[in-house]
C-alpha cells in the first residue's frame, strides 16, 4: 500500500503498479483540478482528457468566451512552453508536448461582454449630452 501526502485537494493516480511516474499539476477551469501522478509518456492532450476537460458553462449570446490551455515547465519561468486557444483548434495531436516532472497545465476561461448597436447608441447619446452640457456652460 502506498501512502502519498499532498497539500493539493485532489490527487489522481493514473499508472500501473511498478511503473515509473511523474507528478504534474492541473489548475484552472477544468472539471477535476489537482495533482496528477501519471506515466512518463503522457502528453498534454491525454492529461486534459483525464482532468475531465475544460469547464464549459452555457455560453450566452451577449458574451464572448475564450478558453486557453497553457503548459508551464519549472525550467521555463513565467513563459508557457505550449499555449493553444481551444476556440481555434486543439485537434493537432502531434503538437502536444510530452509531460515532465513538475509541469503545470493551466486552463483559463475568460468571458467578455459583447457590445451591440444599443450600447453604441447609449454611448453616442451620452457623448451628445456631454457636448450639449459643455456648450451650455460656455454660454453658446
């Protein structure tokens, strides 16, 4: 029986007994974030699948969503060694890097409000009101 202590809330073990392992972190907007202990031949795509994939809530028409997958390596500092936008494509499995000990997979989902013609009319009206107010102050 193996005992593993970790300060990570979720710990996942995906390897055969006696097989060498590496530990990688999965953080951000995934279904199952945590510390993963996997075999050394694991690639980023398979790890993302093991983590349950990105958390994708219902997308509203008035919002834009961008989901980005980044892989950080301890030797790369603050720069990711791999970065891909899931909205564009994430299907070229040849581009997935093999994981190494201590890698961190970060999945970010950013939603932004879309602006429509009503918003532009409101801004235009506000600017017109400001111009009218300034004109009134000047006494014209």
